[in-house]
C-alpha cells in the first residue's frame, strides 16, 4: 500500500468532521489534509489504545525519531511519515509544530487533571492550536496574524471536543475541565466520574459553553480580511463544531455525562454549503 493510500484509509475509518470540511479543496491540498489528519490520528491512538504506559511512552519516542527523519533527509519508517515528507516540502510545515502535537499526546500520558484554564490552554495549543496553524499553512495565507487566528480557533474547537466528551473522558479516568472551575461551581470530581449530574454541574457546563462561544468570536476577529477566502474551508470546520456546541446546549449539557452528541452527515453538508455562501458568524 502506498503511503497516501494508507493515510486515506486511516482517515476514512474515523468518519471525522475534520475531513468533511475539506472535501472540496484542490486534490493536492485535500491530500495534505488527509496526511495531517492521519498523523494526528496515529498519535491519538497511541494514547487511547496502549494500556501499558511504558509501551505508550516508548511508542511516542519512536514517533519523535521517525518524525525527525522527515526533516533531516532520512528514510522514515511509518507510511504516514513517508507521506509527510512531500507535504512538509510543498507547504513548508515546520518541524516544531508537528513535534508539538506529540508533546500534547505526552501530556495525556502523564496527567489526567488540569488545575486551571491556563494549564488546559497549553494542552489545547499542543493538540489543536498547532494543528490549526498547520491547516492554515496548507490552505495558504498572506498575513502572519492568520496564524494567531488559527491557534485561537484550534482552542475553540478543542474546548468543544472537551465539552462533548466529558462523560467518555471520565470513563477513561480523565477530567479535562479545569479543577478551578469545578471548585467555583461546587462540582466534586466524583460527580463527573460517577456520571451523576446535579444543578451545579449544569451551571458548570453552561459556563464552559459560554467560554467556548466567546473564543470562537475572538478567533474570528483575528482573521484578516485578506485571508478569509483562503481560509474558507477552515471556517467550514469551525461552523460545524460551533453547531455541535449549540446542539449540546439544546440537548441539555448535563447529558454529556451519558452520551456523545454528533452532527449527522447531511446536516454537516448543509452547514458547509451555508458557510461557503454566507461565511461563519458565531
């Protein structure tokens, strides 16, 4: 199997909203997005699928070494890293941004709680903000401020993921919501770990949703007008995730402890068309 075919198969198995937003890109950019997604998915699988922490750590170290080969003229072993070589060269993707995604996965190995929002922001930057920057480089940009927009939008998208996945993460022993927020709203960690919603938990989730919405608006304000057209596909992704945030609120945010909300495929396509025609307005 060719490296790009491997990446396409990896991406297709996930059925993620990520690639749904980019399906109308020119083929070379769509392929680059597929490779980037496969890279992120492989790293995420290390944390999710390895039950032995030492094995997971060894695997992440292996990925660091294989990624280095992409940039030092070596011969990467993994098909995703082999596919990355061409993408890195064509779109000038920096080593430090790709490597930082691995550091985000490292955080998942070593911690299951975040004391405050500043700590959570660092995690979100590593697993989502730099991904946003890499997407921006693939889509094309003319102003450096667009990278700041991408980083901030990555934060908004990751916070949406965290809100959606509160219950699933708890079942895996993790709470991403900052401990300072739990204390502020008088929500003991056990409320989340035992999936026992309370009125205080509902207030906590309303706060998380409001903060995420504000960050979507802050991110959009950072996007220069000169780059809005080039970044339109990224804005489609943002619109899909923003719709997910709204759906979580409509369903009752306390229900995130019980199940995950998803946007059906046909609705994603309608959101994509609307955003393409009229833009994204959180």
